[in-house]
């Protein structure tokens, strides 16, 4: 691309005149909307998050490691990321089934089921946490049957996972649904006519097609689970080294006026989350690219 | 041989097929031709086993397959919009039908790969096996779909509007190529189309359908030259229609006897159909049809003349050799219909 000050070669004049000035897109408004996007993201996301880094940069490296990578903090990361990961995987399976049922079949009460899926978005998370605790505690509706079997759900990482499954369900269902709706019946009929059995069609045709969307939903559910606080603290039991999640540890440090330690833990979580989301995005981009050529 | 006996199919209160019977001969290239809503695609899907009839029977070589699903009928099906597996390479698409077989019937991997390449050669896409469908043009994708359908060695090939999504030039090339391929392989093939030109060019026999019933079955020649009903005459090829009344076996247009060679018909109101090329200019004499020229343009080696006849709403279309100079707009011509077809107008349909 030649700079506007240079004289273009005669033969290229027409091309260059049309092409080099400003954006080549015929859809107007790129400058304005991009500017707004950056300003908005800065105000809402980047500036608040950068204070975390600035605050933690104020402390020395040794101090940062001592606070951010203390055994208690590391145990908390393991609980947070581990439970969020397991919950997102379980959600991916059952969320896919839910989306499948909602897209493929007509049944009475479908609208109600549809609305139920979104409920975890709207409900105050504390309410969810308390309700789940009440049900899964040793004397609760469900807990009383599980306890004799030696399964305790409340007050340990299993309970955290249950809460995160509740929180994350809509992400999977809502990401997968539109892609399932878009899949043409012809593709499945083609596979059928070639002699494929239903399970082969699911694993070899449908699953690969919806995988990018499923990954998106997984990433969203996972990210939400890592940061979830409200519903988890009621059911978790919050035992350090056992069922203490990282967000709770941050709050605990804050309550003890230990701001430096709180920001150090926050920084580690931020970096880890960002790295994971970036990785998932890359996998997604790769699988999309393969399909769209 | 494919037998279709008294097939009926309803979708809710809508009768898609109404008591259809048809025999398809082995090795035949058969076209199901009709406007949208004629039931042609439903019939094809019933033959494939993608849809099941409410009544009637489908048999392959005398064996009743009515209850068999598509996977068990050994048919190859090609869809209008290709329906390729987007996340698989072209070679994987073609090999799919072999690779989903149970372990006992599945050929070894190397053999599957060789077969896929062989089929890609056959559809003239050799060397493109590593591409993804998104990297191919429409015509190439449809050929991949065809290779994929042929991979399972079907006893019957079914094509649903196979050229419908392609542009005119590609369509024409692919059509000729498919005709050639059929000649090579001799596989019984049924295809659905709404394009009469396509049906007449490709098929050994054409089945013209409308509103869930078969209007006529015949060779392209029979369908074009001896349409059995006004619908077929109108739908296949270009047709001019005059409202006439038949008196003593001869057509009359507003009390004017028309001098035309037609198969005799019963007295009463009728429709006289004739093709644009079945006319010649005559004088003002008796039996000639007076026409006012309203438009003239070139159509290949002919002049296409549009003309008005008093008492007829739709302008007539007439072909005249471009070897002579064309008539002028506004000129009056006398036309003689060399060959016509009479269809009794019974109760209005």
C-alpha cells in the first residue's frame, strides 16, 4: 500500500485511489464503533483489572510469591479450577442433551423447560447456594438418601461442583442450541443413506459440527465457575486446604485488611483464567477454520 | 426393477401423493418432472426409504422393501444442497459409507482409501481428496456427493434436484457429464427436477407429475410431441393456447374454422395448443389466424415473435427462421398452425 503522499504508478492509479483511502469495507462506521468498543472495554474491564496488577506490582517478588503462591492459596486454586472444570464438563454433557431435546422435539411444556434453563442466570446466586445446601445437606431432601450410601455432597468439593453445575448450565444450552437448529436434516439423512447407525451419526457427524459451539459454552461455563462466589460459599463448607475456593480466600484476606495478599491471589487467578480462555479460543478458532475453509 | 404400487402419502390434511403406481426398469435413467408441490420429491424419498408411504408398496427386484429403512435399501441418495460433511476432507466424505460398516463387512483401511481415490477419479476430482468441501466449487461439491453415494455400491441412484443449486453453465456441463456417466455404469437412476429441459435432455423416460398424481409417463419424444393433457403440454416445452370450440370434430376459434392437423376430439369447448415452431405465415385466407405483431427479438437462429390475437389474453409466441427478415412491430400476419393438440376443456380444474 503506498502512502498518500507518494505518486502512485500510472497503471495502478485507479486501483490505488479507490483502495488506499481509509477503510476498504463498504460497511460504514468502523472507526466510530471500534473507538467506542475500546473506550468502553477500557472503562469497564481493562482499567479495573489493571489496578489489580498495579497494586500487586507494588509488592516485591518474594512477597508476591509468599502471598499468591502460599500452600493455602494453591490449594484454593486447585479447588476453584478443579471444581469449575469438572462442573463445566458435566454441564457440557447434560447441557448438550438439554439443547438437543429443546431443538429436536416438540413436547408439551417446552416453553416452561426453555424458561427453566435461563433461571440460573436470573436467580440471586446466594439463593441458589442456600437452596442447594438445604437439599443436599445430610438431613435434606436428597442428602438424606445419599448419606446412608456414604456420599456427602454438601460442605466439600462435590457440593461446590453441584453449585457450579447449576450456575453454568445455561451457558452450554444457549451456545449449542442455535448451531443444532442450523444443522440441516439433509446431512443426517445423507449419513443414514450411507448406512451409518444413529450412534455413528452422533459421534462422527453431529458432534464434530457442534464442537466449536460446545467449546464456547464450555469456556463460558468454566470461566463463570472459576469466578463464582455467592452460591458456592453456602454449600462449600469453606475448610482451608479442602473446600475453600480462591474467591473466598480473597475476601477473607480483605476482611483481615491484607490487601496485598488479596491482590496477589487475584493476579494469579486473572492470569490463569486468561491463559485458559485464550487456549480454548485458539482450539475453537482451529476447529472452525477447518470447517469453513 | 423398481416397483411402486398404489402409493399414497398425506402430510396432515395435505395429500402429497395420491395412489401412484410406476415401474422403473433396470438400468433406466428416469426423470420425475413436475412443479413444486407436485409430490415428485416425496415420491423419491419414499423410494429411498427416507419417508414412508401411508398406503401402497415399494419393491426392488420383486422384493418388498416398503418397511426397510434407507440404511438397509442399498440406495445412493444425492441431495440438492450436497449435504456434505463439512468437517471431513473430500476423501473422508467419499469413504464415509465404507468406514461406518461393521467390522466384519468393512474393507481394510488401505482398500477404503484406494476406493475413495478411484471414485474421485471417476468424478474427475482426482487429487482433491485432501481438500475440505468449503474449498470446492458448487459443481465439484455435487460431484463429491455423487462419489460418496456411489461408494457403497448402491443398486439404485436417487438424485433430488441435483443441479438445482448450480449456475446455468456448470449445470449444463454437469448434466452432459452425468448422462455420460450413466451410460458408462448403467446404474438405475431416478432424478427429480422441475426443469423440463433437463428432464428431456437426460432421461430415458420422463414421469410428469402434478398435485400428487402422475400425468404422463413416456420417452422425452412422447412427452413433447404427444402430451396427454393440457397440463403436460403447458409444462413441457413452450406452448401457445387458443380457446376453441370443437364442432363436428374440427376446432373453431370464434366461429372461424382453423385449418390444423389435430387428432379429432369430441365436440364442446376445448383448448388448442401449438408449439412456437409449428406455425407458418399464410395470407388472409380462410383457416389463417390473424395476429398483430407486438414484439420481435432474436433467439439463436430464429426470430421470436410475440403477437396478439383478439380474444386471447396471453400473447402468442412464434418462431420464424432468422434467414428471412423479421416482421415489423405493428404488422398484421396471417398464421397457419401446422400441428396442434386439442384438449377438451371439461370442468375447470
